[in-house]
C-alpha cells in the first residue's frame, strides 16, 4: 500500500507565500521523481514543477522565478515553496510520485489566492 499525503494548502493574499509539503510512504521502492501538478475545474491537470532523484527540475513557465521545489530523499518528501502568488495560482494542487513503474497521487490540497 502506498500513501501520498499533502500538507500546507490554504488561503493567502495576493503576493503572499505558501509552502506545500508531500510525504510518500509504503511500498514505493525506488522513487524516480516527485512533483506537483494542479488542476482547475473543467481543465486538465497540468505540471507545476517536478524534481528527479538527482535534483534536476522541470517547471511550468508560469511559475518560474516564483515557485521552488526541494526534496528530501531520505524522507520521501517533497516541498513546494510558492512566492508572489497570483489569483491564477488558485486551484487544487496534487503531489505526484513516480517510481519508474507508475504514478501515485495525493488527494490534493486547495490553494486560494485572494485579491
């Protein structure tokens, strides 16, 4: 059984910051990549930023310079520091864990940016 749990969503003012955390546990074996996606109602889930086991990252243009991902391999945990938040960042954020065989997803955490 694999569990992926996110923490840290909430309400923040325009220009503010939030930090999301995601911890993976269970029979995951070797994790290749961990990252964050987001999905607005009626839209496809989109990449926010991912980080592989070597520390290389891939992020959406819309968050470059504002969002930073980091990872603790020993704890199977990934963090997303979100700065200079905009109303367009309002949506549900999902943690993704990929072990080379399949993806595991968290339940999602709501981020709301108020103007």
